[in-house]
C-alpha cells in the first residue's frame, strides 16, 4: 500500500505512520516530494486493515497496490486450471455446456429433459433441489427427493450434475449427490457457506452476485481455494443495473477481465443474465466469442408450465439450435464444442 | 395480475390464457378493447409463477398488481409494530440508538466502549463476534468468546445487545447470547438463514442488502414473519451505486418509502451507508429528519487501531456530540430521544 | 394505458377518471372486478402526461402499455433501415467498421492513421474535432481545422467520416464536412441538439448515454426521426454501473434487445465500453456474435502519445488482427465483413 | 500522479517513464522499493492525459493524487461563496427555498402560483419555459412567451426566478429574463452550454446528472468558474440506481461530501429525487438536517392537471406545511429560514 500524506503533514505525523507500518510487520519506504511525503509500505499487506491508516493524523489517502486475492490469480498460477467431471473436462479449449431446468419439479419430466439436453449437445446437467426464492410463498424446491432425481438422471444419462447448495449444513448431503455444488448469486458472500464448500474438497461453481464486483467474485473463490479446494468454476450471470429491458445486465466485459486475472474456468449463464429466452442464444454466442469456457443454460420441456424461471427457459429444440450456433462461434475462435462422450457411446 | 394480449391475439389464445388462470385457482375477467383484449386474474396470485404466462401464445405483457409481501405490509397491520428490548422499546416515537464497535476485539476494550456509549446516550450495544469479511485473510471475529464478552457487557451495562448471525447453525448459540440477531447485508437473501431466524422466535434485525430493492428487503422480512416471528427491525445501510466518493449510497428515500409500506421499525446505519466518520453525523440527522425510528452507529475508542471499519467509526466523544445533535432533530420532528433507562438509574 | 383503482374507490372517483380520460381524447373501457375496478384508456396516449392520473382520487397505479416510441419501432417499419455512405452500406448483412483516433490531433498523423485503418479493413473513419471533456483543462479538440483534416482524409482515402457535433450551432458546419454527425453519449438527451440534427436531414449516429435506458436511446432516435430524418445509427458504448474493473459496462444485452425493437442499424463501440485496449478485441467479437451491424474502434498509431483515450486505443497492427478475428465471427453468424471498396480499388 | 511500475520493470523502462514525465513539464521522484519502483510526478498534472502512462512498457498502475477541480475546491477558497439575488442571499446560514411549477403552462395559473409560494415562504421562483422531455411528443414548454410570464411573475412578486436554458444559443435570451439560469441534469455534461453559461457571467444553477459522480458535478462547475463566473449553485436531484420504488435515489451523502469539498452553495431538489409528492417533505427535511443550503420544490395549484411532473408536485397548502417543518429542522441545526423579504414588505 501507498500512504499519501497531506501537504502540511509534520515530521512527527510521518514518524507515527512509519511506526504503525512497522508494527504491522511491514517495512516503510519514504519518498519526500516537494509538496508532500509519500510512504510505501512494503510486504504482504493483505491481512492489514488498510483503511485504519486513514485515521492517523496527517494522512490524506491510502492506496492499495497488491490485489487482495492470491491463490485465484494468474500471477500465482499462470496455467489454466482444468479438471475432469464425469465425461467432460472443464477449462480446456473445449467448450462445456451445462443445461437443464431451473428446478427439479418432477421425476419423469426431469429425466426426459436430461436425455433431451444430452441429445442436443449438453455435457452436464443442471437443476435445483433447493431453490433460493425471493418470496417465502414461492416453490422452494423438492429438497432431498430432488437430489435423488438428479442422481438417477446422472446414472441414466452418464452426465455429471450441478446443483445448488444453500447452507453449510447441506454441504455433505449435496456433495453426496452432485458432481458440482453451485453457490448461487445471492450466497456469493455467504462466507460460512464458502468455508464449508472449501472444506468439502468437492468441485464448486460460484455464481457472481448480482451486485458483486469482479474482484469480490475472485475473493469468494479465494475463500474456497484457501481450504485447498482447487476445483472452482466461476460463472457470470448478469449484474443489477438501472436497465430494466432485461432481467439483469450481462457483464460481458467480465469474461476477458476474468480470463486475464485468474486461471480458473469461467462460464456464463445467459438465461439469468438476460431473463428472456429470446435473447439467450445471442448472448450465449457472445460469451464464447468473448472467451468464456462454457455456458449454463436453462432448458425446460414446457416453459409455460415451469414452476420457476419459465420466461428464460429454452425448449429442447431451441436449445439444440443454440448448441449448433455456439459450435460455429467456438470454431471461429479456435476452440471446439465436442459432443458429450456419453451421447457418443450411446 | 393483468395479462395484456397482443393486438392480433386469436380467440383460442385468449381461451387458453383464461384456462390457465383458472387452473391456477384464480378467476379470469375479460376486458375486450377495440385493439386488444386485457385479462384480469382475480384472487391471491402471490404463489403463482406469473412470468410463465408470458410464454403462452398471444400474450404481450404480464403486470403484477398485488404487492408480493403481505404480513410485512401496512395494509395487513396498520399500526406500528413496537416491542421491548431490555430497557428500551423500539418502534415508538422515541428514537433508539444502537452503538458500539464493528467487531468485538478485546474484552476490556469492549466493556469500556459499552460504558462510554451508554454514557453518551446509546440504548443498545452492537458488536460482531462473527464477521463477514470479503477476504479470507481478514480478521473473522472472535466467535463464541466474542459472544461471551457481549453477554458480560450486557450484564454490566444493562443494555440489550445486537450481534450478527451468519449461518442457520449459529442461530441457537447467537440467540442464547444476544437480544437481537442481526442478519447482515450480504445475507439478506440467505433464505436458509432467514427461515432459521424466523423459527427461532427471537428478535431479528435485517440489514438491507447492498444490491437489494426495498421490496426485496420487505420480502426478507416476510420470510421471518411467515414463521410467526413478529419482532423484526429493518435497517437501511446504503446501496451500491456508481458513486465512489462514499463507500455506499445512503438511500434516504427508503425511510419514508418503508414507513409508508410497512408497520415494522426502520432504522438507518450511517456508518456503513457513508463509510467515512466525517459524514456519519450529518446522515444520522438526515435519517431522523426523514422519519427513521432509530440509528445504528459504529463507535470505537481508538478507530485507528480497529481491526475492521476503523475509517467509519466515531470516537466516543464524537458519538456523544452526534447524540446531542440527533436529539435536536428528533424534537424538531415531534419525537424524542430519551436517555437509556439504565444510564438513568445509575 | 391501464388505470388500476384502489379496492375502496367510489363510483364518483371512477367517473372522474373516465371523464379525465375522455378529456384527453381517449376512450375509457371499464372492467369491474370483484375487488377493484380496472379502467383501460384506448387510443394513442403517447402525448398524455400519464403520471397525472396518479393524483386523481381513488387511483392506485397507472400502467403504460404502448411503447413511447413509434417511428423507431419495428412495428412501424419491419424491414431493416439501410443506407449508403460513400463506399459502404450500413444495416445490411455486411458488418461495417468505423475506426480512427479518438481526436484529430495532427494532420500528418491523422492521414497516416486513416490509410492504416483502411488497409487493415475499416470502412469509415472516426475522429473528433470537437471533444467533450470532463475537465475544462483537457484538450478540447482542434475545432474547424480538425474538420478540414477530416475532409482531407476522406478525399484521400475515399472513406466516409464520422465526427461529433456538440451544439445546435455546430450542426451546419459539421454537416458540411462529415458524412455522419455523431451525437455523443453525454449529449444523448441534449434535446436541442437532437432537434437540430433531425432538421439537418444529415446521417446521424447516436451514442447511448452512460445513464440512459435502451428505451431512452430509442426516444433520442425518435427525436431525429420525427423531423423526417431517417438515416440514424444507434451505438451501444457501455453504461455506468458499480463495476470499476472496466471503464464502463458493455451492455451486450442491448444488441439483441435493440435488434428486436427497432429497424435502425445497431453498432457497438468496445473501445469506450471497456476502456482498456486489452479487452477491445474480445468485446468486438462478442458484439458481432450477438448480432451487431458494425463496430466503432479507436485506433492510434502511438497510443501512449494520444491526447485522449490512449489507454483504450489499438495500434494499427492490433486493429488489423481485430478485423481478421471479427471476420471469422461474422462468417460464423452468416454475415460477412467485406474489404472497403476504396481499399479494393487501390 | 503516482506511477507504479511492474515488479519486473527494467531500468530502461523506468528511464522512459521519467523522460515522459519531464516532457509533460513535471518532475519525477523515484522511490525504489525492494519489489517494485514507484515514481511520483510532481507538479500540476491536471492537463495531462494520465491514462496514456499506462501504455508505457513496464507500467502497472497510474494513480491520480490531485483532485481534478481547482476553482471549485475549498482548498482554493475556504470561505463559502455567497451571493445576492433579488431579496435573498444564497450560501449563508439562512436556508433558501426555490419553488414553483415544473413548467410555465399558463399566465394566470403561473402568477397565482407565484403568489401562493411566496405566501407559503418561498424565496425564489422556478418554472421551465424550455423543457427537456424524453419524448418529442410531450409538451416542450412555451418558449419565449413562457420567459415573459416568468418576468411578469418576478415583477409582481419581487422574487428572483430560476429557469432552464437548453442550448448555448438560448443563453442571452434566458439571461435577459431570468435571475438564475438552470443547467438541467441531462445537460450537466453539455460542455458547449457550460462554456456559454460561464461566459455569460450570469448566475448559474447546475443540477447533478442522474448518473454523474460528485466529482463530475464539481468539474461541471469548474467549467463555469473557469470563465470567471463565480455565481454557481449546485443542486443534488437524485441519481439513477437499480431501485425503482422512487423515480431516482436521493444521494443524501452528496450533501456533506459537497459541503466539505467545495465553497459553492449546495441545494437539493426532493421533487425530482423522489418523484412522488408523498416523500418530498421527508426528504426536504433530511436535506436541511444533512447541511444543504436550500431546496428546490415543485408546487402546482392542481397537480392532476400539470403538463409535466404532476405526480411529484405539492399543492400550495402542502408546500406551506413543508416550509413550516423545514423551518423547525433549520433551527435544530443552528440555521434559519427567513420569510422572503418581499413577502414581509407586502
């Protein structure tokens, strides 16, 4: 961090800042300009409460220099993180598509959709058994019976499943059934949950909070990584802005920013980031063009009957068309979109 | 809800919408205009997935009419909710001030601050034993030993204590030590935690998420209320906007909006909503002028040494001055700011 | 518009609303539900101050139904607007790229850059002679001498030029020199300027304000169109959000939303929407993947010496690489990116 | 500015940065840490394109230190700017209230309202003759006949008038009729207009753009001040955020931030910052409690008939009640709200 003293700061004020820097286990480096003194604090200042320096007399500004995340950064690990789920590897040049209904509503419907999305080109399944809902009066998910349906779908289709976990207590149960535990946007800064997910050593997909900065998303990943759990996927799903034409604003800039800042796989969820099925394919293509490693797409056999998120769900045939178009984009950027291994062997 | 059909909608499309409305247990009321047909759905549509109507053929727009919250609304309960904590009643014409350090760091320092804020005019104590921190490398709170310090401070000063709870598992423990459980901004849509707080029947203070609309804050309260737990306090603490001159943007409009929409007590936390101690007193006064029922203020005996939020903490003597100024505003709006009963009896 | 009466509205209140609707030249259509009365106002309510109905006794909500823009809408004109500039037609399946430095700084440098971007594949030139700058102490542009340099560049390269106009008085002068007058983001709701641009009958490129909704952008276009000037290009250039990792947040959703809502050509400026040259190519590709009709790119022969926007400017060789990659995306979405006709004839 | 070099920056890269600093007329001050070199650029760097340093090899970050505004800052002028309009002085401890209809619609109605607001306690009149409207189909104001009505109201009531100017060409005309020219929120960065307003040497009221930072508002003032025109009033009128319960979000933090940063008078417009008359009085009181020097309030004799902004306009009797309540707050913060001198003498 750099501490900029006020123009009129006295020598004893400067000395006090230097003393405080040293108490924090850092070294101070003075740069006495003509107008003001600038003090660099040398060493790893990540655990230090930097703002408190603002309160020392004579201090005008405190400027952090080090990024607050370490394990998540490309400086720490230049090569992409890749890891294998059943039948698919994420983080390589091959695009990965996760698809399925917003929530698991019904056994038959879910299994049928699972086969349909596999047929259409998906590599993994999504579906919520525990649903974070704004209203206590809305459908809250099937709970453990929903997890059992997911497990059956995995067994029958061979595809790995991604499903949301909503509290630390649920972590063991969800880890038992799911290949990847999703931490939803509203829980991105649920630090108790991030700790538990880290400790589980189970693959984790973290969705960006709708008002979280990219840096905060990386800090959420850092929580999981700091427990030695390296299998983390980041997912942009739209942020909240003043624009109301779409449910959220897809922060497409986040794709190249994240790909530069971190080695973790980065995917985009255009279903949530737009909120309207009409725009999902266009934004899915944009994501891959911008460098995303994968997509998460809501697909429902009968969106008008969905218990949640119907308006942003694609019918299976439209999803198949999305996959075809996304494959063209993947190839245009020098990547590929393979068919699911399990679809191939059938 | 009102469903607006497209200009070219056919009779069979209209019939399908009516059928769907009736399947949802509502009644349909047609209004055939010259250009288009408008269909009102009559009945309580709160549990219905309204967006799915958008997917029926011929539908152009779906407009909700009923507010999604019920128990939290003034329509449901016109009179203000008031309830008694030890030595103070919240929700009346008397302003309530909750004060103390951001986190409980040290027993002696905390007890000393507790006496200082009581002396200065506070009615309740704040202080975090579990701290939600953006970085896993920052101070995470003392945990249960911190709760014990809070309990000791309560016993010695007579003042009720407010402290944060971060996961459903912590609810019984925190409820044992604290008079009011705080659900922090980052957990405002941690629905597992809201359910657990509701079930506890213990008083709850919900801080507005930095990305949450006023309606979503009321829906978070609805989660707690729906378990029969009526002792809920709402706290505006600033929202995230493009402005960077302050840590957050105090949504002062939220005060009159909430006071009109709900019967629950509404307080404001100017320490978080500004992020700089220099602005805390001005915004505390504004909050009371706008109709808030109370304040939550960070006070630290030595802000430059605070392990968190030092830059926004007031020294006790500045806090005493804040109380004096806030009292003037309270009286100017026909309210009062009584001394703590426990301060009086000493 | 639809007017929703309060549950307890009286017959005389309903009558007063009906009377007011009729005074506005509309017809009223009552729908008496069991709980409340809903009144549809039939006719073109665009010029009506709809909010004022909120003030009539017994009114609870006023819901607009008609979109506020008409000439800009696809309902009004289903086919894409296309028009020819010198050597290029905008709005067709061929992608159009406008490139050049942020501002015209120097004759030789500008002419050299113009040839370089033509060589690299641009179809039109950009460059500001009048610069909107946040600070009065920053370089404000060369003024008319800058326009003369633009005219020379046009003559020598054969490419049409796009340049910004900042006030109604400048319209005749800028129209004399430029093929397309740009209305910058900060002037998107400078209605005096929009009127003057409309009256000029000269092609206009409107950049979305950083605080403007998509609907407001379409209303800005409506101002120009309402003067019978149909040659309007819309340009997404990023909106202002809480995210600070990039200068603005590219609203990529705006591309499919606009392409659905309007017949006007839609382009994207990734230089401004990201603010960092490192991200420009990724977002340029995303724009075309999402359906944009063109791009506007800042190119400078020596960005480190640019008087404005250096950090977001590409060097000519990087721009040539961008064009190559964008061409691949254009082909993947069934479009093309032709070489400039003028580059071909050379 | 401070330039932070990358950890691996070479000596020749450092030398190049130093050379560039010196070419800009500044002096360089090196601070060679163990990990990286930090270079301070000493001197007034306001006119320098700081971002371009980012493009020099080896540079990691560029941090501005000096505030970009000078004449507007309290460092430049510690004492409050005060100036006299007819019958009232702005910027002193006396609160100033500007009131009147959104737009001048009708001579009789305007004159009547002018007397009513003077009677109720206003010190100056507002009213638009030129109206910035989102839609070209909405009422655009009466133009010069509206200015004549304002002049008549001024003559008859003795109160100064504030009215909006929308383009540089209108400046002489508006300056002839109005005591204060208002630059509206949508024109806050209309730099041609700011220049013209500065040159006019006429008092100017600048409304904050709905997505402008506080710093940008001060830079808009700097444009006017840089022409030697010192009579500038700043007006917070709400910013655009994700919250839709109110038309805008009142940035109440801006009041103490601006009062600390600048010597210029700061007022607040709660009519626009809330958009609903029900909340205007609460926010007016909050503004004065937070330290504002005045208020701008929309008052209309019959809001339901207003051609614009009816929903946020107060009836004269409610405005009189607002003045009474605001006076109580003014006194509670050690200020006063005098009756208009012209009201007194009548």
